[in-house]
C-alpha cells in the first residue's frame, strides 16, 4: 500500500514538473484542429508558448531557472538551424517567425526539457553524489554537443561517447525525496529513462505536425527507436549544464556569505 501511495505521489510530482511540456503538447494538438484566420500555425504556437513562459515565471519558475531556460533556447536554436539546413528534419508549414526554415517556437521544445529538469530538481529536492570533476563533465558535454554537428562530416561517435559517459558517471547517483522518504537511481539510468519518455513525446509531436523527419513527409511513421540515443545524449547535456550552473551559483552564494560576514581580527 505504501508503494502505491508513493507511486501516486511520484506521478503527481512528475506531472507538476511537466507543466511546460504539457502546455506545448496541448498547443500542438489545439493548433492542429483550430486555425486563426491570417495567422500561420507556427506563429500562433510561438505566441502561446511566449504567454506560457510568462505565466511559468510569474507562478512556477524562478529567475535563475529562466536564465537556464533561455540558455537552452539558444542551444536548441543553433542545433535546429544546422539540422534543418542538413535535411535531418523540416518544418513544412508557413510562418512569419521562421528563420532559415526554422520557426522560433522550436526553441521552446528544448527549453521545456530544461524546465522539467529545473522543476524536478526543486520539487524532488534532488541531490547528486559522486559528481565527476568539472573538467570531465565540461569536456564530455562539449563533445556530445559537437557530435550532433560533426557526425554529418566525420562520422557518428555517439556510442563511444556513451561508453565514456558510463565510465565518467559510474559512481554518480541521484537522490530524490517523496514525502520524507529518500530514493536513489544511478544517474546514467535516469538519463536513459528521461530520454525514452522524450522519444515517446517526440512521436506525439511529429504526429501532431510539430516537425517532420524525411520518412514522415507523406505518411506519419513512428520515430526510429535509435532516436532514443540522441535524446539520451541531449538529456546528458541538459543535466550537466543545470548541475554545473547550480554548482557555480552555490559557490557564488557562499562567497557572498563570507564577504557579508568577515571574520574579526583578534
């Protein structure tokens, strides 16, 4: 019975953490059924996403979390511009807010991943043990992000990067609280689970016409299961960035405390 209650609590907390992604999915579904005369669908999605972001900051997100989310907008937009240019996927619809074939609302899909991580970190009181040295996390993060670009030219090294991740994060665990009880998972497993659920969400998104892969242009097909590895790696980047920024923020806060309460000379 305790397990069932805790499972319900976990599902409830996850639902709260997923408010922004759910708003985006709802918007994709709504705009597929409802049209606003004179306003292209991509632009309507952008307007709703902007209003949702304002609401999130007003009621659910902190300013520090907003900074992280804005960073993911930039990271996601850069990736989108490159991938669309290379023909990895496309946005066939019309829109005034499209830049080089990429609608600006696409950045919110990456930002929603960051929003989920930030919300989960706060609501579940996440604690990470065995975190590797910053030099290794920064290097692996840069290598993963770079591989999304360079694999078009020099080969895809995602499996080598995955093996390196297993080595770097072998001892790393993530702890979370549910109603005064603490649970833990290997961090690598949490990466994989989040990546899997994003892949499920990606299938819903492509079905709703958010974007299309080349094999979906005429008839919708399930997204190749291999995409889970891409989302797995993207989640790794997301968690590393959030964790490093929190580490930096903690160091800055500690410095301010020391400066505001200097020791008196004897």
